[in-house]
């Protein structure tokens, strides 16, 4: 029996997730228990509530993943888990669950970086070709990551302030849209037009860094000014104008980096990869590029454990093992 099965657990933020992946790239089951409903009324993720929900959901989610796959923990070759970055109390629940299972069943344990997971979500759809670049755009991260081989991550640009998803969520809050705001802005943007010219932070010549806090402030200031003047600003147009700025900077820098590094693939990862405007702009920009554009399906963009299993399987096969002293590391480097 040559088949290899990895069970993975992800609890870094507000989804309790368990998945099983076969032979590095074949998704067997992917269970995600979302807590969004509990955090909505607070307008964002409340860390303490997140931890408590993870504790309630952990064994149920694990059982469901095993039931779905018709397998037991004994069938697994290793247990992978997100060790960071993320909310420390949330991460601890997953790390301790993974350690308990691995210890009880004497299975190898593999700690995985959350962003490596987001990137590897793409490999469940298509084989990687190196060198490749990944545009990681989530609630906590905005990075351009160069990969020359499996398991090697070189950050060539990153946000200097807010992450792209964070900017979406903050602007959405100002527009009184529910949490998380990204999908709501995305929807509104398609009903509006770019009537307001918001700034685009290109930063220094040749820089692959990003900055979204100036844009966020510009949107908030424009809304305040309109309110003071009693001027009618359509939320749809504000959303469309904001989204145009974010998408323009992300897609332009991604293409420039892909050309400069001569990569074979451009991979998009993280929750904001679900954005329709971004997907469309990237598809247009990469039409004539040598680099093949990969964008995962929506269920693999936002947080899940399939991506942790995919990254964990590669790490496992490269010989990486975590000890019983594995700990949650909220500031873990890629
Ligand atoms: O990767 P993810 O699920 O969690 C983190 O690791 O952060 O990303 C969540 C982020 C949130 O900020 C959410 O608003 C954003 O992804 N998001 C979107 C869309 N769907 C989710 N942002 C823009 N457009 C979307 N369609
Ligand atoms: Zn994430």
C-alpha cells in the first residue's frame, strides 16, 4: 500500500477546519466550521470567542472529516497543523488537538505555516512549476512570495501597513456593511462605477511592497466630507472606486514581478483571491504573459485545512517533523 494520507487541522482565526489529503495533491475531505455568525455583531473576530468556539467544534469537525472520508486516524501517515501565524488562543486549540492525536496514535507531527498553506491550496488544482510567484492576499497578509522549489519561500514584497483584506474590512465597516466586508464590497463594486479617484500607493520605483492604509484613510475622509456637505455618495461607487485602486496596484505589481523574475506560474492565494474584480484584472493582465495564472476555486481561497494538508504533505516528505514541544507561534515567519 503506497498511498499516503495526511490529516490536517487549521484553527488560526475563525474557522475550525479538518481535512484529509491523499498523495500530496488529492483532496479526500475538507470540513470547515465557520464562526462568522458569532463574530458578526462585534464587527470583527473576537479572539476569546474564537478560542471557545474552536474548543467546542474541534472534535466534532475531526469526527466529521473522518466520517466523510470513511477513514480512521490509524489510516493516516502524519498529522499536520497550522502552528502560526494567527490568533494565539485559536492556534493553541488546533496545535493541542494535533499533538494529542499524534501522541495517542504515535503518528508523525508536522507544523505548517498558514501562508505556506494558502499557497499550497493551488497545488490541489494543478502541479507547481518553478520558479513561481505567489500573490498572497488575505485578512492578515499581503505578500509577493517567490518559490524556486518546494518548501522554499522568499518574500520579495509585502505590505508596510494594512493587509488588503484588512483594508476591505475597514472600509466595509465605514460603509456599515456586515463582517467580513470583503465580499460585500466586491458585490457593491459591480453595481457601481469608479467615480472617485482614490490614491494608488506604488511606493518607490521597482518596489514590490504594498501600502493600503493611505487608501483606507482616503476613503474614510471622503465619506466624512460628503456627510458634512450633505452630499449624496453612492456606496456602490465608493466600493467600485476603492476596489479599482486595490486591484490596480495588486495586479500591476504581480505582473511586473512575474516578468522580472521570469516565473513559470503566478499563483493567487488567500481570502481576497475570491475577489471577482481582482480575478478579472489578473486574467486580463496575464493573458499575454509567459507566466501561467492559477487562481484557486473559492472554497480553497478562504481558510481551510486542505491547504494545510497540501503544504504539510510536502514538508513531511521533505523530512520535516515537529516535536511534542510544538507550540502555537502567532508571529511565525514564512
Ligand atoms: O485568508 P482568509 O480567509 O483569512 C486570513 O488568513 O486572513 O481571508 C479573509 C479575508 C477577509 O479580510 C475578507 O474580507 C477577505 O478575505 N475576502 C474578500 C473577499 N472574500 C473574502 N475580500 C475581497 N473580496 C472578496 N470577494
Ligand atoms: Zn488565511
